[in-house]
C-alpha cells in the first residue's frame, strides 16, 4: 500500500510539474522572462528549501539527466538549423567555440582567484565551468525572434559546438588539481581527439541515420521520430565510449539529418521539438531542485556572484568575441550584440556537478556561485536580447510561423508523402496558375494556406509569395518535384 501510494504521488507530482512547465512557457513570453528561469524557480520552490514536496540532493543523477536532456536539445537544434545559413558562419562560430572559450576562461579565472580567494588552478576551473554559452538557453531564447539570420546562426552554431571545449577544460583542471604529476601532452592530445573524432562520428552516423530513415518502411509514421531520436542517443553513447565528444557528434549528426532529403520530415521535426521542450522543463527543474536557496541566497554568494557575473558579461565575453571574430566581417554593432547574447544556462550548472562528484574542497561554493551567475545571465541577458537587437538595428525580416497544423494519418505501406512548401520570390511557381504549372506525375496540391486562411486549390488558383502548399507526392517523384519548385 505504501509503495502504491508513493508511485501515485510521484506520477501526480510529475504531471503537475509538466503542466506548470508548459503553462510557464506561455507566461514567460508575456512577461519577457526566459522560460528556463521559471523552470529553475519551479524546482527551487518545490524542493527541500521551498514547499518541501521533493527532496533531491543527488548531483550524479542530476548530471545524468542534464546530459540526457542536452542530447535531445542539441539534436532538435541541429535538425532545425539550415546548413546554408551555418556554412557562412562556420569559421567565426568555431573560433568562438574554441579561442573564445579559452579567453573567457582565462579572464574569469583571474577574477575568480581574487573574488573567491581560491588557488590559481581552482580559479581556472571556475573559469572553465562558465566559459561556454549554453545551447539550451540560446535555442530557447532565439526561437521565434527576428534577429538577423547570420547572427542567430553564429550564436546557435557556437553554443552547439563549444560544449566540448568547456567540458575538456573542466576535466583538465580537475585532473591537475587531483593529480600530482599529470601528463600535459596526453591531456592536450585528448582535446584534439575529442573534437576530431566527435566531428567524424557525427557526420558518419548522421548519414547512416538519414539512409536508414529513408530506406526503412515502417507501418506507422509515429515510429520515424522515435527511430531518429534513437540515432541521436546512439551517436552520443558510441562517441563518448571511445573518449570523443558525444555532444559535438550529436549536433553534427543532427545537422546532417536535418539538411538531408528526409522522409516523414515534419513528423520527425514536430516530435523532437515537443520532446526538446519536455527535456528543458525536466532538466532545469531538476537543476533547480539540486540547489538549496538557503545556501544560494546569502550575502557572500550574492556579492561574489554579482562581481563574477559583471566580469563575465561586461569584460570576459566582449574580449572573447572581439578577439575571436577579428577580420570575419562583423561590424561593431554585431560584435556588441554577440557579446551580450552569450547566454549561460544548463551546461555550466551540469559542469559544476563535476567538482562535487570529484570531492574538491570548494566544490559547493563553486556550484552555488555558478548557479547564481547562470540566473543573472539568463534573467538579465536572456530577457533583453530582443530589445538589444532592436536598439542596435539588427532585426531581420519577420519570420513566417504559420499558426496552423496538419495532422497526417500514415497508411503504412503507401508509397506517398505530403510535403509542406513555402513559396518564395525565387520559386519557379510564383505568380503562376496551378493549371499552367507542369508538375511531375503523381503530384496533387491538397491545400494552400494564405495569410492564415485555408484556400481550396483549383486550376485557376494563382500561387502567391508566402503561400504554404501541402502537396501529396509519390516517393518516386519527390526529388523531381523539389527540384522543380526551387528552380527559377
């Protein structure tokens, strides 16, 4: 009876946390506060120092949940990222993800040495923990914003690829602290192994996943998103087992999959978008449970946290951005914006659990201060990114997010799909009547969405810029159709 009551209580609490988390996203958009802040506050409120509903003090489990959630979030972010946009910012994004993290680590380390009163190695460890921007925070805050595509792509590519450097540096300095005679050559070689092999494995498994998804013929369309997600978990685990960067491999694999010709593309994208939101809710709530407000909200932590936040946001990040993006085509306003948009989030908090598990002397202090720094970054920077971009004149064209949905029922073995296509000025069918368009065989326009209205297509219907077409096409004609739609 006790076990059954405990299970029911746990399930009820999980349901309430998910409901609160989903409603929180709606509330956060209205008040201009990033949802991750509210998720963390929900965790802190329901934890031991809050309402006492959940007692959670297990950094190892929190680390596991955090990494699992990051895999899902990075995978979804990579799927949604267009290679055509990322390709142009590969060089600055990689520079920020490597040189930028190192510069940030060094500058914050100097401040941590003075402010926290720790040793030099511990100062560098703290700098490494907060050295990288956070993919979960960046993807969540930039979603739906009209920031220039190049800037958004730079931030997303940087946050998706800088975790390996921060994780390497964190483990590197923990090893230096714990080991009397560390092998520097071995540790440096480990970094190049992690980055290089992570990149290669990501590309290979991304191509394998794309091939498998397109070739397998499943009885239900609902299985394709699960199949794709399984490859994300496989990519991380195999890469991590051989000592390379699993997070980098997942992001690269997602880029490959998302930019390939993919069957049941929309089903895969929609499923992973929802699952990524659930992962964010779970991860930030768990991290909120892990911190005890009575230890966090003290004068000592607040003063030290504020000083380190100011150093990170106003000194370390700008220096890292300006030096890492020299002669890469960014003007002064764009560099200022990139400096301000370097959000910290789940990754620093997850990395802060490493010293806790290693049993370092100042690990609890580090965790509390890192948590405070993340709160300040997400609250101050995250809530003002759109305002900052607008003031600097860096708002791009309005993104078209159609407020409609089309639920498809898979008919199993049928050799057909429905494609969603948004008409642009460069499209071959713009301003043409349907009857005058020479479509490939086995193609049928099912519906047209124009300025939030459903239009029934007829032969005399003229296709306009911004129209969203739902096209039924056989798999044999899919490639020919896509080529015809895009060419001018």
